[in-house]
């Protein structure tokens, strides 16, 4: 749907009804049967279902659970509505009539197929993987595609519900009709593995390791929204507050066939586990052999390095949207770094879902046709090679580089609760906020702070988001746990006149004098030393050296400001502040603390960080 269409739909709706009646939605006719398309109407989701004979049973479910009031109001709803035949089959399976369904059972059906997001999803937005916004039931819907005998695309939701009619636009969203009631898996990750004959070894190892006991919770039941409201006013902004604190997980699994090829086999469960433990000893030592639940045991560590404490589908692992801020030709520089359940050990995932890409081109891939396997609180992905943390390879190859990571990528809570990459164009709000302890050990702040989580496609920020700490802030952020060595730490930020001064501490130690985030707000500010490359005789080489002497660097050339298509390197406000150089003697956590030393109201901007081995600084590129 183009921008003009959206404007008519939401800003001039009454005019749009007249102008667009009879106009067919644009779509690739080679992919979708024209009979499956629909035109814009003046109805809401609720009234459309009420007036459509094919969807009348779903409307009864809407009214039974009281969702009719919700689906009649303004919003951005995407609904995968089961038709009457689908509901009839569902009722037959449950052994109930429509009248016999309880309000709670009706709500489960409705909430599992309705998304209320920042925008509706039309067929033009569909890609393989999960939709980025959760359903009202706080579950992700996974899309996949096949072709019929005429070569036309068939769209599936959660592999079982086929979309029969697309893009039925209504006043408050869009409806897609499906031929089967959507029922996300209610099985745990362990149960899903045990029910999949491709992962019998993994099911044994995961159970034996005991990790499943720590990955069963759906929500943190102790979470309390201390704001007392779901929408609050902070520092003059309207911010949404999460209503719950959800857990989520991602699991990368080798299929039995791949493990067998690597010598992991046996005729009994004990033999198979012993074989896997023996394989893992090459990489994870020989402590506590036979005690698979010990965190020091090699089999336990092997399993743990396959687990992430954040739920991500294959299309949501790496920020890879060129239209947002990736500069053309720089895709190879874009990666995400995630700490695994093997404590303080990270993995790199590059664009194309390449895990731990080495300089020789080798990486562990993801078999996307056999991934996004849904569990109640996570996804299971099939990988194409055995995944291990080889210290020599990781420390001297994969991770021996400049590691750039967005502030939002650190706390898994921001991913699991649909905040990361979903904080742009939020209806009726400027962004999100959270309670001071919402992110646990990953990010905490004092009660005197205002914490603003927001994003904008027109802002010079990495991955189009920032965390802004206002008022009398004092916050602590757990940094990416890098391998032992000598590292330089930098903070990327966008200089503005309304920023303030903050004193930084690294691992509890004072990091120089307070940093002033107003520096660089004015082009030519001598305190930063920024001069455009085009205005120099050597393309900016000497300017880069001078800026480093002042403690600054230009922004990276691998991304650009969408508003004006300007590379961040060419935008004077986009700067990197060099915090300092540090020697990390072992694997462990490292924390950055910033405390306000300015007057109340000034802010500290958290955009992204960089850690780079000191021995690489001299030859560092501009990306």
C-alpha cells in the first residue's frame, strides 16, 4: 500500500470510501489469484465479519468474548479470519457447538488471529518468517509459501492455515481469510523436539542438560507496572508501558543426520549422550563428565551455545532493511551479536543468517525451509553445520573485529516484548518506557530518571532507534561480553543542543571527564574536529586522526540518514565518542554506567556501541 493510499485511508477516510470503491488493491498478479483480492470498504473489522456470510461464525465468536467493541474502534488491525468451514472443522475437532464454546475459548480463537500493531500487514508486506508484531494473544504468526500446480503462490500461516482471500481492507485494518483456525503450539520447546523425528538426539541432549527447566516460563509473574497506567506522560512525551514481561527463546538444532555424520551416534540413549559429550570435549573441556546438568560439563555447554534467551524468527535476527538505513554495498558490515546461554559467549549472525562467518567463508547456515518451528515461548531453527564455540576461531577470527551493537540488542526483554524494531510510528504514542528494573541485570536506572524508548526513520541513528535518559538519570547497561583482550570502547550518538553532560563509569571505574553530548551540534565545532571529507585534500584521512586525538570519530559509512539519504559519516552531528581502552583478562560481564552531572532535564542518548581490538585500530576501515 503506498503512502497516498494510507493518507486517504486514515486521514481522509470519508473521501477515500468514494474514491477507492471499485479500485483493486495492487498486488503481483503472477503470485496471487485475482479472485482473492478485495477493495476498500467503509466497514470495520467487526462489521465486515458481521455482514459477510462466509465469516458470520467468527463474528459470533467476536461478540461472545466481547471483542466486538475492540474491533469496531480505530486502530491498525491485521486479522487472519477463519471462514465458517474452518470454524465448523474446529468445533467438530473439539466436540462442541458454537453455543457451547465458553467466552474464554472464543477469545482464544479470536485473539490468536488478530494483530494490533503500528500498521496493518497487507500481502505486499508478507515475507517468510514471523510477522514482527504479536497477536492479541501475545504470540507470533509465522508465514510460509508454496506454489500450486499453476505456479501461483500459496500463503500459509503457521504451516497449517491457508490464506484463501487477501487484503480485504476495512476502516480499522485489513482482513485475510484462512481455511483453518489458527492454533499456535502450546507445547514447550522440549515437547516440540520430542515430537519431531528429525531431532531425537537434540531432544535427548536438551532434556539431559536440564536447560529445559530454566526455559519453561512464559511470563515473569512478579512484574509490576509501577507507573500504574499503560500510557504515561514523561518529559512531555506520551509513552506506552509494557503490560507484561514475557520470556522467549531461540534454539538452533542440528538434525540427527548431521550429528550422525559427525560421529555422534549410538544404539541407546546413554551411548548417544556419551558420544555427544565426547565430541563436545574438544571445545568445552572435560569437567564434570557424566553430570550433564552441570554448567561446566561439555555436553551442557554444547547445548547452551545453541540457545538464546530471546525469541526470534529467521527474518528477525538481523537488521537488514536497506530502505531504513543500510548504505548500498555495505551489507557485509551488518551483523548482530547475541550472548548465548553459554554464559559470556556470544555468536555473530550476519545478513543472510550466517552464523559465525569466518574469513575463509565458512559459516553455520540456517535451513529456513525447516525452521521457525513454533513452541509456546520460542522458535526452533534447523542449522546446516555443527555449531560450536571454538575459542581459537572465535577469538582470533570471527570476533577479532570491530563489533558494533545497538543498545536495544542488549536486553532480551526488549525483543521478547515486541519493543525492539517496533517503536516507530506507534499509534497514539511517541514510544515506550519501562520500569527501572524491567530489563533486570541488562539495564537498570534510578527512580529520578525518565526513560524514553523511541525510533524514527528521519533520525540519524543506528537501526533507527535510541534510548534517551532524561532528568536526574543514573543508569547501568551491561555491555556485550567480548573475549579476553585489549579493547577500545566507543559510544555512537547524534549530537544535539538539548543533550547534557554525563559522567561515565566502566566496570565501576571512572572513565575520564564527563562527556558532553552537545559537542558536535554545530557544524565545525572545534571540540569534535569534524570536517567533511569532500572539503579535504586527502579524503578526510588527517581529519580522522585529528578527531581521534580529540576523542571522537565520524559516524560509520555503512548506514545513512534516510531523511536526505546522507551517509552518517557525512553528517556532522553523527559522532562516535571514544570512552577509552580496556584490558579484559577473562570472560565476564562488563558494565557501563552514566550519571547526570548537568542540570535536570538534559538527556543522555544511547544509540549504539562499538568494541574493537586495539591492534586493529590502525587499519580500521570507515564502515
